[in-house]
C-alpha cells in the first residue's frame, strides 16, 4: 500500500482509538488530574526509553517546540478529562473538537495553504457537531463548567496540533512524541502534587487508565502525530472530528445516553465534512516530507 493510501487508514484507526477516550474516562472514579497524569506517565514509560536508546535527534528548535506541545497537551487533558465528568459525552467531545477553527486560523496565519474543500469540510463537520450536541448543552451548574472546560481543552489541542505539524515536517515521530508525552506527564504530575489529587489510582482505575494510555494515547494520538507530516494540520483536525460521532455511539451502547434523530443527522454531517475536507488536499500536503 502506497503512503498516500496508507495515511487515511492510519488516521482513521487513530481517530477510532481516540473515540474510546471519553468512555474510559467516564468509567474512572478518581481525580481527573490523577487520570491525566498516569495516562501520560504510562505512555511516556513506553516511548521515552525507546527514543533515548535511538538518540533523540531533535534540533534545539524542535526540542523547544516538542516541550511546548507537551505543555499544551497537559492543559488539554487536564481540562477535557474533568469536563467528561461534568457534562454529557456528546457535549464534551464536540466542544473539545472545535479545534479545526483555531487550527485553520493558526495554520493560515503561518502560511499553510488551505483550499475551499477544507473550509467547506470544516463548516459541515462543525455544523454536524452542533446538531450532535443539540439538547445536551446545559445553561448552568456543573454542565456549563464542563462545557467551558471542554472548550478550553479544544483551544489547547489546536496549539498542540499546529506545533506538532511544525515539528513533524522535518523531525522523526518517536523523539517528538516521547518528549511531548513526557513533558505533559511531568506538568500534570507537578500540578497534581500541588493539589489534593490522590497520588495513586485505586482499584479498577488502574485498568481504565492503562487502557487510556494504550488505546487513545499510544495508538490514537501517535497515529495522528504520524499523519501530521503527511496531511495539513487543519485537515487532521477535521478528521479528528470523527471522535464525537463515534464517542456518542459508544456512550449510547455502554451508558445508554440517548441518541436522537437530530444527533444522528449530526453524525452524518460530521462524516460528510471529514470526507469533503480530505477529498482533495493542496499540493504537498499528502505524502510530503
């Protein structure tokens, strides 16, 4: 299989893995900071020794960018994981996936070309996201706080994706993700130690966090980072919009969170937007180095 055909397959599998994140988070019953910190610690424990054995090979600028990406990833997980416990899975995953707007604007300001198909895909997918969460958005209480935290997580994720694109244009995948994940782990551990968050998970939380590290993190996020060298950052951000549609389906099957007709229409719009955005990329955004 050629790289141009492999890229959407890897990206699709990565998004599928990420879509289980909200479900696994909902199954935990400990502090969100504890969950986020141990998720990243597990992932770092796998990748960092491999990267050090091969030599990081990151130029000073690439290293600084990877450190910055790790800080933004820490903010993303700290805010989004807490939001999952405060609002519905649909609302949380849709709001955290508003990053295509910010990614598109940031990438455009940095000179990365984006054609009409990409922006049409963004509009379709975000419109589908609004329909998907229709009836789930609340106007007060903990749900409003959860919505705001999810939105903050989406803004942080946009910076993480754009920085990842900058590093991945010329750098190798393993050193970048090892540094970014380890930085996120360190930041989250320091923040957790400064709060009342428990240092260690208890009981079944170990299993759920371990699965979070293995599936959504190591398989999901790493696949997305792999694709960032081959697909424009805004297009990757749109592809990740498949997460709320899949997560809403898993939430219905596992937690019986209802899916109404309008939400089903939203899922269709999201998929249509993703296909539209990825159908035709500007020259050099696929299969490039």
